[in-house]
């Protein structure tokens, strides 16, 4: 356009990009809950952000990766079964695209676990007493993995919560500024890593509820007794005093959560196929070392 000032042409380009991105925007429907989702962030961009955020957490000098087989093996075993279940679920398409990775973070004080877009999973050893056994671990990992499979991070970015926190929607849409540390921090917060970056953006009630519900079905499908999820939340209530892990930071309260899980239990039991030889021993923090 002739006579356009540099600033105006910049705006025109930006507008074109935003309009283009909006035109491509998907309005998806969750295959389990039929909740509709506004998704302005592409799957590949979201997966790239997940991988970046994961690398950032793992390279943090304060983060100690466990190589103790007593801690790593149960986590990897449960993750493998949950991933297999995901690949045979209504999320099969996205689960097969993920480049799954699992790490155990040696930190007995942090009651947390997360799964980022692209299938990047981390479990803190501090969650072991809450999980207690592999079925409990499956309940927790099922929940976390659903946040990633259901693209809750992308949805949250799309909802403009980051824009409110000082980031422009255009930045998110064109994926331009993840090299900016402040932006990268907000991205991580949107992906549920608020605890790690000191910015807390809890998942919404609908995201939590969806993760609880589909996570319960996935854990059952993976061969773990879904009843254990109820005990996990009971233990979470007892053990998490004063700490806000990702899954504690939001409504619903424990009682509501447990009531919902009980309500979904008959459906979960239809998915449940007990596996012979499934380890039932306590996780290492509770076993003698
Ligand atoms: Zn959650």
C-alpha cells in the first residue's frame, strides 16, 4: 500500500496474521464430555511450547532428576500403560502424535505431577505418599495426561488469559515471542507450570472436572482399579497442608471431587479390566529403604 507509514504497514501485517489465524481457528469438541473448545493455537505450536517448557524445567539447577530405579520404574510402568490406553481411546489421534517423555523429579516436599502438550510428563517424588501405590499413581497421571490430550493449555492461551497478563493475543497466535523470558513464563503458567515460574494460573473448574472424569476412565482402561482415585483425593486432603500443587490449587473441593468420582465410578468400571500380576506394593517413600 503506497503512502503507508511503517507503523501502519506493521499493523496491517499484524492484522492480516491475526485474521488469518482466526480464520484457521478451530472450534473443537471434547470427545468425552462434548464440551466445545475455542482453540486458536495450533497443535504443533502447542507441542513445541510444551517441549520448551519441559526442557526449561528439567534444566533448572534446582531440579534434580531421579535415576533411582525404585522411583523411576513404577512411574515409567504406569506411564506406559496410561499412554497405551490413551492411544486406544477417543484421544488416539493426538496421543499417537505426542512424543511422550517421562521424568521423575527427586523432591520429597513437592506434591505435584504434570503432563505438558506433546506428552511431556513429570512426577515429583513428593506425590508418592499421596499416590501410595501404582493404581494411585495411575489416577494422578491419568488426570494430568488428560490436561495435555484435551489441549487445556491451548484453550487457556486462546481464552486470552495471557493477554490479560500483559501478552498480546497476536504474540500467542504467531508464536513469535517465546524467546522473551517474560512471555515464556506466562506460556508456562498457561501450561499449568505456575508453581515452577511463580505465576499461578490454575486450570478452570471445567478443565479440572474433565481431567478427573476422563482420567478416571483412562486409568481404568489401563488396568488400574478406579476406586483408588477416591483414596488418592482423601490422602491429598490429609497430606497437602499449606501446599498448592496444580490439582489442589483450584475448586472443586475434595469432597465435591470425590462425590463426582463416585458418580462416574459405574462408567469407569465398564472400562476396567484387572490385569494379572499388576504390582500392588507401596511406592518407595513408604517402603523401607
Ligand atoms: Zn488438573
